[in-house]
C-alpha cells in the first residue's frame, strides 16, 4: 500500500484563553521511512505550519504506521515556536487510522521512545582536533582518492548527494546520477513546497519519479 497522508492540526491561544496566538510549529521525522511495496522513500524533511489569524495550523504529514512502512516506531519531532512563550518540543506518532485523516495536536499523547538516529563526525568536529583537518594525513580506501581528512570529507560529501533540476514541467522525472546506490529522494516545486511522488529505481545510478500533476522543480538525492 502507498503511504497515507494525515492532516495534523492545532489551535493555539494566548494566556487569556481567547486571543489567537502567533508563531509557527515545525515537524520532522526521526528517520527515513520506506515503503518496499511501492519502492517509495520519504526522507526526513522539515515541515512548517504558520499560525493563521485564528491561531490554527494544518500540516500534511506521512503516517508512521502503514502496514508496509519500515522501520516501525518512527516519530515526528514537534517544535512549537509560539510568540511570547517558551519553545515546546516533543515527539508524536501519526497513525494512519486517524479519524477522518485528521489528527489534532490537542488529542495526542506525546511519544516517549522515538527512534534514535546517530550523528557522525562533521568537518567542524574534526577541525577541533587539529588546527586544520587538512593537516591530518589520510590513507585512501574504498575508492577515496584524498590524502588528508579534510579533502576526504569534501570528496565524500560531494559523492553522497546529487541535485536534479527539472526545468520543464512534467509528471515523470527521469534522473540519472553517479552515486552508485539507491538514494533517498526529496522533491520540491519551484516555490520550494515539498512534493511526493512514486520513486522507481531503474538501477543504482538512475531512477524515475512519477507525480499526479505536471510541475517543475528540484529533486535532492542523498
């Protein structure tokens, strides 16, 4: 089955319990979600809901518990940035069986055991161990040609991502890259709005993304 989309809503008021609050609420998944039945992958991407004149938001999120979604236990980190109030951060699950495909934040019990993802050493971290990462020798391996840590970081960084520019609107985006693996794919239109489509991996260096409507934009592979 395909991923289920749920509208997550919420209404925020000021302390007087009558005046609409202002600010925004952001959502980001704890890890990548995969649907092997349709060869679809959704990478964690920040979604922002800006409070309207009534203090309300509505943000479309992918459900975390569809029967063919892996891994199980994915959560969204929710960050409430309400003007005049302290930042509130917590994690939630988004059930596919939400009533009417809508889930209100006021009805949710925050999850306490989100999936943990690990961060690896960044260039800044390596730099802190030496005046410059470029001064740390590096023995090339696994196809890496760099001879210093800093150069290796740059080489791996450039090899692990690819941006496809779809200048002509189309319902089918054919993407050829040289990453050598089946990457995560995040697509935005020309207004930088996140869009979802069906991803079909032709091989480790080519894929096709199909959409219900024709549009142009960019696909970020990583």
